[in-house]
């Protein structure tokens, strides 16, 4: 992938993921985080797994990111953008599954 594409992905990812690693880690450790999202065979939800992936990406030096990391970053950006268009009345509830799910993906809509 071209460096320009990586730069664009990094920029969009940095905007979409508005939680600090410490805040995301704390959220992922909570019961509310683990209770939301689509689960595969009763295991960890897709969003919770991606939250852990986001932390791994943020722990890396930018120069060490792989094409697979950039693909995951694009997935995060797409999810956050789509999910932000939803929410309805749930937007007002700080404990809504809508917000908890977004936070699993590193975005706190109440932080904006």
C-alpha cells in the first residue's frame, strides 16, 4: 500500500479513535463493554476484540505498522462512521449499548 494511503488511514483512524489507551483499556475491562456487540459462538464480541486490537496498534511505533494493521484501522474508521449515523434516543443515555459498542471500537460519542 502506498505511503499516501497509510497517511490518510492514520489520520482518519486518529480522528475516529478519540479515547486514550488508558480510557479504552479501562472500558474494555468493564462488564458493560463485554455485554454488548455481536458475539461469535458466545465468545468475545467483535467490537471488544477490535478494542484490544486498537490498543495493540496504538502500542506500536508508526513505522512498525503492517498492512494488516492498516486494514484493521480502516475497519475501525468505517465502523465508527456507520455507527455514529445511528443511535437515535440512545445518544442521550451514557450507559446505552449504542455508546458502549462505539467505545469498544475506541470512540466515545460523549467526548466530542
